[in-house]
């Protein structure tokens, strides 16, 4: 297992090094063989690997990306989807990912006040993303990294990032409130109740729902969102262990049925099939086009 981890780490470093400089303002590119653009969400998530790699060139590339994002931040604090393009806006996860990665960079590099003005603007922007002014942020469909998947209202993935940066910035009271909201069992089901806030705990399942919004709840399993909930400490130790066991069991079942060709969990399951409420006509274009 240790050898496998070392090999995976070296492969990841090679990819990050390959993508260090792209054609847009010499910022890192998102993918060596795909996207040459510096997509914010991809580069910010990469910060986790960059900062533990010990490679000065990679850390410098992250710093240049953070500076570009701050320079192209909107007047109100929103961070663009492309680090070099201030007009590419509208993503729900770019601003929280910027705050998350900025906080990690500050800690790793000992620059406590790096991009402080941009950080405060971004924190202000995020406070206004809570529809009921109770910390948990909402989003419009197709505004996070799953372009084809409609996540409506309070999404798990985005709110795990919000929770993480709140902890990193020392806003512990707000983080506690957000966690309390997220770990509630959503008992509203098919009828709204204005006295009960949406929760993300799924009845009779160990994992967190993908999203909740009034009567438009989605209990599909979101792999990234649940993994971040485990890593950030939103899930308790016992729930984290139960989530991992559930993933392993479900993947074994998918593999046995011939629905999973590899031994890696899919990012979203059960799979979205034609005719289901989550299926959108655009999916056929992206899959078969």
C-alpha cells in the first residue's frame, strides 16, 4: 500500500509540473492534454497536493494563480471561473475554493496577511450567498464543477468547502452553526415547513444528501462532497467509517452487476438514467454527441 501511495504521489507531481505554465498569462493550465485554460476550481483543489509536495516551483505557480484571482476578483468579491478572465463569472464554488486555498497557502508559507483585502471581499461575498442569512450557502443549477448535474439550493459539496475555510480563517462560531445545520435530518420531505431548516442527513443512510432545498431534495450520493465532509470533520468518526463502508459495499454491488468497470467509486451514484427527474436532455448531447 505504501508503494502504491508513493507512486500515486509521484504521478500527481509529474502532472502538476507538466501543467505549471500554460498559454494564458503563463498561469498553470488545467490539463496537459485537455483544457489549457487556468480554471479556478481545478487549480484551487490542486493546492492540497501542491502545498504538501515540497516543490518550490509548484508553490510559486499556486501563488501566481492566487494573485491573478485577486486581481480579477469582482468589485463585490466574487472570484471568476478562469484566473485570467474577470468576465467569466457565475460559479458557486470558485470563491469558497479561493478562500480555502488562500488559507492553506498562508499557513504553509507563513504569510498570514497575504491578499488580505481580497480575502475580506471574498468573505463578504460569501456571507451574502446564504438565502436565509444562516451561514449555509445556496446555489443555482449547474454552477459547481458538475456542469451537467442540477444541484439546487443548499449543496453538500459547496458547503463543505465553506465549512473548511471558516475553520481555517478562525470563524469557529459560524463553522459550528453551519455544521449544526448540515447534520440535521431533513424531515420536511414533500411539504415545506418554514420552521424547520433544510438538513443534509439522509434517513437510514450513513452519507449526506447531495442537496436540499424546500421540497426539491436530492439524496443521490455525492462522492466528493461526502469525502470533503469526512476530511473537514463535518462527519463524526463513526459516521465517517460508516460512509466508507457504504461506498465499498455499493461499489462491490455495482461491479458485480457489471455497472462499474473499474475499482474506483463513481463521482455520483446511483447513476442518472434517462427518464429520471435528474436526467436533462443536454446529458444525451454530452454522452453521445
